[in-house]
C-alpha cells in the first residue's frame, strides 16, 4: 500500500494512506544498511502487519523530488517562512540566512509577516520594499483574521514547508487554517521576547487533496558557511540583473570599484538592509574558510 509520511518520532513513522487513513510503521533494516532515513514528506510503500491496529512496516521510499537538510523534509514545492512584524521584532539577518538556504535548494519561497495588527502601514511598507523585488510578501494577523484567505490561496495544490523562529505564530497559523490540528501554542517570553520551542518535530498536515503543510521546529540560528563566497551573490535574486554589468568579470559586489550592485544600493534601487546582510555573510564565509586552511 502507498502512503505519505506525515510524522516521524523515535523510529516510528506515521503514514497517511488515501485508502485506509493513518498507519504507524517502523522502517525495515534495509534503510539502516543503506544509511538512508525516511523523511516527513516521503512517498512510501508499506506492508500491513495488523489492519485493526493499523500497524505496518515501511518497505521502500519513492524517488524524492527534493530533500532539505534544515529542516529535514522531502518533496517540498515551496517554503513559507513566517516572521513577526513585532513581539518579537523581525530579525532580518536571520530571515536572509533562511532565504539563502532555500535558494541553494532552488525552492520557491513566500515570506509571511505575522502580527501585522501590531504595526502601522509605514512599517509594513518598509518590510515589503526590502523583499518584494525577489519574493512574494504576505502580511497576516492570525489574531485579527487578516490575510488568511490570501495565505490559503498560496498553499493550494502544493506541499509547503512552514519555517521560522520560535514565537512568530507558526503553530497558531496552522491552527487557524486547520482547526482540527489543535497544535500546542507557546506563550512569548516577556523577558527575551522569544517563543518557546512548541514544535519538536516536523509534521505534515493535509488541507485537502494534493495540498499539504509541513510544520517544522523553530530555529534561532542558521549558518551560511557551506556556501562558497564567490557563489553567494547568486543566492540574492535581486543581484541577477546586474550580473556581467560591473567593471570586473566575476565581481562579488564587495570591494570592487565600479560595481553596479553597490551603485544600485546607493541609489536606493536595491535594499540597503539586504546588501548589508550580504556583506556580513560574505565576511562570515571568508573568515570560516581561513580558519580551516
């Protein structure tokens, strides 16, 4: 029987089958021998051990469309990264790290700023202008029900992975569009304005046929050091139109004179915040590589 892994905990895999619902399964030893671990999002073949108790074994995993490492999930059509407009304040450096990661995987990404009811239109416009050149930007307020319908439309017919820091409302967003998910939601720490890690494992929820959402544990840090510094510029999509127009071939848009990207930043055509994060990542990669030489 075929199904899809919707959750994996402590060696047990929960498989949703269209014919008979949810089965609890273990993976056969062949996966250990191949050093392969089934992932949430995998399409699998299972054998039934007990149809009444809905217990079985995973015997094979179908070829993956893609596989993400952080978060560790498979067969993703798009990523939806959720940050809050306030409480906690959006960490744009962390957001840009996530965006670089998704660009590496070549996964389309939608940016959702939740809690938009806590800020004014000026702040929303500022955030939108930073990212709208390269990404689809949505503003939500789960509390006030703002933007929820547009959010649902972006999910239709796709498998979407939701990611973001703790405390920004990922679980609340899922509860809003799938009330039966009844997920645990955490209170924001008043002292540090950061949420508790309410999601402890990746989990996939079915909205309708061919429409799934994966919730993933909240992250507080991401590293970009697995990127070559000369390649980093290709993971900032807004730089692409300037490729080959700078004075020097292979310009990395950092120290070179007559750089069209730097000129566009100075003119306000490209986001200063994004460019400063690019510079920061470039220096971080460079320093890391020096340490290992």
